[in-house]
């Protein structure tokens, strides 16, 4: 009986110890600098947002949060480094829309965005705007599509490059409207916009922040935005859904992820502080100034959002390859 009793006590103590260990480890977390990998070059919106979060997280935790730029392969190089890092809470990565798109475009991605990463938060949402050259005799999406249906206008569209949200927004418009369109890729949004401004290409989807100056000056006409809601920077421009294309929603987004198998307690610690940061007035003001909106999703919401996003782009890309 005594031996059996001792075994029960030892088992109970072991169970208690294992239950306490994660919280004991969390009590010391973070005990060394944390790095946020930005998979793009410095100065872009992803980099700026990453640095703002890093600064505020440093202030909240008293631990240095270091931003490391690791560009390459359209963001894949940096995110691969995140996916392969130790799942100990000391490596975070800025993850964006293109990482969900690349699943369908890359023949053999070096990591699985859904299996090798865990989302901390979708931080912001943004959308593109459909702009047309002033020489195009249309003032809304319906009139534009009718020109294409009637054969009065070759509806080619410029984009900042293959596989980008502007490209795939155009592809989605082609699929949903049934109107033939030709994709003309450029090496960046700037050269693409030049040809739209000059009337050499009738239209393009572009980021609102880069298109806005041309819209305000009247050099292009904005006829729809791609988000669920209207943009705070273009309040008079309807959404694609309002323009008559039900379920046409293309959100660009920026978020934070960690390697899969990062302890739940660490994820909770980080996500709670990140949500406080994104809810702060100065962060919300900056996000709105960039033509974005604060999403501030929980880890569970963010994981579901990522899965939905991967599925959305997979369907668009597969249909595109089948029909072209």
C-alpha cells in the first residue's frame, strides 16, 4: 500500500510539474532580444509597420525587439527563415498577402504557409482601386464592362507584375464578368501607371495610396475599390460589390506570424500586447493615413483568415491557368 501510495504522489507531483512548466518558462519570457523578420527591403509599408510594432513592443516588455530585413524571392526568403526558426517566441515575421498567393504560384515552396507558421495577428487590411484612363468613355464598372462586351474597347489592364494583387484583381474581374481581358504586366506599379495615364492601357488596379495623387489631380478616374467597405481615403468611390459584382472582395493585408509549435502561452503573451499596440490612437491614425484599416484579429481569427485567403487565391490562379 505504501509503495502504491508513493507512486500516486510521485505521479501527481509530476503532473503538477508539467502543468506548471510552461507558466514558469513564461515568467522569464522574454529574457533576450526578439527579432521581427521583415521579408522585404527597408522603407516599404511592411517594414515601417514592423518597426513601429517593434518599438512599441520594446517599450511594453522592456526587451529589445530587433527588426531584420531579409528580402528575396518576393518575400519567400524571409518567411522561410521564420518558418524554420526555433519555435521559442524569439522569432516573429511580417506576413502579407503575397505569402498566401505564392502557395498557388510556386511549384515547390520551401515551407508550408499553413502548416509551418502560426498567425499572431492580421494587423491591417487594405484594398486596391480600379482606375481608368480619362480617355475611356466610362464612369463606372458597368459602363466599362459594357464597352468590352460590345467590342468597343480592348479591355487590357496593366499591373505591377505577375502574381500581385493588382494582377489577380484583374483576373478575378475577368472571371466574374465573363468579359475578355488581356493582362499586361510591368516591373512595378510606377511604369504601369505611366501607361494608364498616357492612355496606352485603359485600366489597372493599384494600391490606393499610390493611385490617390493621380485620382485627386483628375489624371485617372477611380471607379471602384476592392474591399468590403469603402476606403477612408476615397469615400466617394464605391466598392466592387456596390458596383454590381457580388462577392468581389480582394483585401491586401499585413500580419505577424511565428513558427508552428510556438508555445500557446507565448502566443497569448505576444498577441495580447500586439492587440493593445494596434488599438492605440497613434497607430490607428498612421494606418488610416496609409489608406489601410486596422484589423487586429486574434490568433484564431487570423489563422482562419489565412486559410480562407489561400483558398481564394488558389481558386483564382487555378482557373486562370485553365482558361488562358
